[in-house]
C-alpha cells in the first residue's frame, strides 16, 4: 500500500511511503525540492546535517540535492556566454530555490512531481528561460528520480545536471565499490590516475571524478550495515563523482551529466534547441548482502 502525507515543521514536508516494504522518503519542495530522508526497515539510508538544513542561508549537506545548470564549480565562479560574463556559484541554483508541487499519486507507486521555472533571479545568472519537472517515485527498496528539462527561451540552452546523494556511512573502511571507470581525476589537483576500485580513506578529503563511465550502473556495498546501494542512470550521465570528508559520516556517489566547468569548456554539455525538452533518470536501489 502506498501513501503520501504532509507534515508542517520548519518547512512543509511530503512523506511518500510504501507501507508493505516499510520504506519512505521525505521531500521538502521549498528547500530546493530536496529529498532529505530515505528510510528502509527503520534504517536511515541518507545523511543529513540538521543544523545546516535549518539555516536557509546555508547550502544543505545531506539528502539528495539537485545540481543544475552546472555540476561542481567554475573557476572564479564565472562563465562566459555570447561574450558576456556571468557569476554562478557551485552546483548552480536549483538546490537553493523553492519548487512547486504539481502532482501526486499512489497508484502502483508513491509518486510526487515538482516543478522549477526560471525567474528574474535565475535569469540574472543564467540567461535562459526554462522549466524543470522532477518526479520522485518510491516502490519497495527502489527510489527513482525522473527529470524533464524544457528550453522555453528563443535560443539554444546549454546545461549540465546531476544528483548529489549523501549516503550515511559510519565506517568507510567497510565500503566496497563497483564503479565503471578505469581512471579518476582529483578535483583539486586535476591529476589523473588509474582507478582500481578503492579509495584511501586516510586522506582528509576525497574528491574525484570517475570518467568516462563504461556502464550505466554503479554500486557501493556497506559491509558494516550489510546492504548494497546500486545506482542505475541513463546514458546522459558521463561522470561519477565520489566525495567524502574525514570525520564526517557520509560518502557521496554522484551521477553528473558533465564534469566541472562544462559551461566554459563545452565538455559533455547538454544543449536544447528552443522549445525542445529532454529527459534523464536515476534509480537508487537497496539490496541486502
């Protein structure tokens, strides 16, 4: 049985649940359309920094933030389009703006549909009129995020998109990875190294891009918690990013459509003609070891 309920705390929160599977997610539209919690059989799958979440002046660390129209940061937070320079902060603006709930359903799946449209604030930093429609679907141990991007401007719209899930991990040494890439690039030094499927968790921070991806599936097994998280993503995603910080109980495995600075370099950038749309999707699944 599927259900959707609403609770009002600091922010209005939509709770989607599959009662048979004892799984649920919580979505906060006005805080960037973010999924803040995903619980299965009472276990928290996602990490959330509650103090940062409560402060609207801070970006959220936790849940599943939405990255648009860039992934990562730009040198000096700037890019140039049509000989004009614009300032755009890390990961873009979709994760900071309020989204509108436009539809929900409990027929065969718990489903919530959200929308973000361009406005004066977005046009000042990204000169394109757009509409984003995101649909969250919960069924059993599977969470699917379907995304639609619509160019409503009169010129070609370039963008990249991604998701930034924070998985709750207390002991990173018990993680095992199956990631479809043979090389990794350090996001700080830009050095490229062969990737053997392991990470050195003695480092203060790990921030690497794994690309190009050779398959549309990646997984992270947590042997302390005895489950595996598998990401299935469509072919528009060219890059996986792994990020974690020492002393923090999270590990992020992020599907990106393009690497950092794509608005300047054009690398793997997505382009939409006026009036055109495109769709992407990512499914997160939990299975027990």
